C-alpha cells in the first residue's frame, strides 16, 4: 500500500489498524471505527451471513479522541494477510478492490468528526448474485489524509483504522490447507567451537479452502539424531488465515537436533490438517569426527585381515623342503 508522489518526492505508506480478531473495536488512540450498537447487544465487528444477491444496510460510529476536528476519508476495502508475517491488512483507497471492497460504499466519502465527539455513518453492501460461498473479509476504513513523518527522511505515513466486516456467503463450506516448500537451513561455524550453530524452519502456509482458519502447527523429528526435543510447537503463525491467502512462515529453531532423518510439519485447523516433510543431514563436529574415526578404524581392521589372509595363502602354497 505504497505510492510515490513526484511532486513531493515523498514515499507515502498507508498503515491500517485492523484487529486480528473480533474481540475489540478498531481504535488507534486518536480515532476509532466500530459498528453502531444494536438494540440487543454491542458489536465489535460487522458479522454478516447472507445468500447471494442480498443487500445490507448498516451503520458505523466514527469517534474522535483528539482535541481537534478530524477529516477522515471512508471506503470499503478488502482484507488480506501480509505475506511475510501473516498480519491482517486492508487495501488502500487507490488500490484495486476485488471482493468486499467492491460490494458497497458508505453514504459519505469524507466525514469531519468534531473534537471528542462521534459521528454515525450509514453504508450499504450488496452481495453479488454470483458471489462464491464461504468467508469474505473486509473493513469499513477511515483514513486520515494528512501525511505524517515516518521513520526515514523520505517516508510519510497516512494512518487508517478499519472496522472488520466478516461476511459468510451461504453455500458449501470447504476448509482446506496446504503446507508448501518446507525447508530447513542450518548454519554451522567454519571452525568447530568458534560459534553456535543455528537452524531456521521455513514454509508457505496456504489456505486453499473458502473459510477463515485459525492454524496450529507441530514439528516432529524422525530418524537418527541427538539433541532435541523430538516435538516442537511453532508459534510464528497467523492468528487468522483468510481464504486463498498464502503466508510465509519462518521460525528459528534453537537446539535443533543433529543427525539424519526427516522433519515433518503438521498444521491443523477447523478439523482438517496438512503436512509437509523434508529430509535433513546435519552431523555435529564431534559426531562427524567419531563417525570418521569409526569408519577409518573399521577400514584398517578389514585391511589387516585381508593382509593376514593373503600371507596365509602364500605360506600354504610354498613346497615343503625335505
């Protein structure tokens, strides 16, 4: 969500806050966006279920916690998982929307919220007649159009807050997962004892179904190895993996076993699972030296036996002297 402004030579980055789970309202400390409370219960997200062709009308409350008026641009946006860390993000106003972001719009594109006040904004959303079944996740986003200084001299930031829209289109729900490209990277010091070895586990986690998943992953080791443990629970996983999204998972493995065998990663969610396996061969210097010593010792023993056999054969073939 970046765009370069030739007029100002400023890289503008849109940062949007979208709660990972519908457990709290979207609030960045200056302004917030949340569903208007129903007469029965308060809501922290728009939870909708519909058939294709259905039209919804709902309302959101935009609140300003600062001491000055805020002018905020509103739009509906698609949500997605960022490929590197799996966090939830939304597409910017100038980006191409393909799903929820194209299915509706707020009644006002720009709203000015007075200091320490709130404004209620209505919006409509129409599910297309050919919408595929399953989960469709987006947000009603409020963007501050002002560019603020970022971390670098040529970096500017536009802040945004999005209230979750979680829409489930009726039809067959198909949870499915895939573990792709499992790989182990081990780095050992060039000189034994000159440093610590390190192992990294990487793979792509792909939601190949049509419902949002909450994945859990376990790594298991098989073969001949030392160290351990044999089972490890991975933690660098997305809290939610949206349908169709692929996230790269990278996790350091301190105390990884050494030896040879196979590593298997099993990911489970919503009663389904997927696995990926990769072989490994990582002999520590001490074990490698021991193997080489045993190999060399065994070869020396075999060579000595052969020499003795040859000597006996030559002695047996000599004529007797009388």
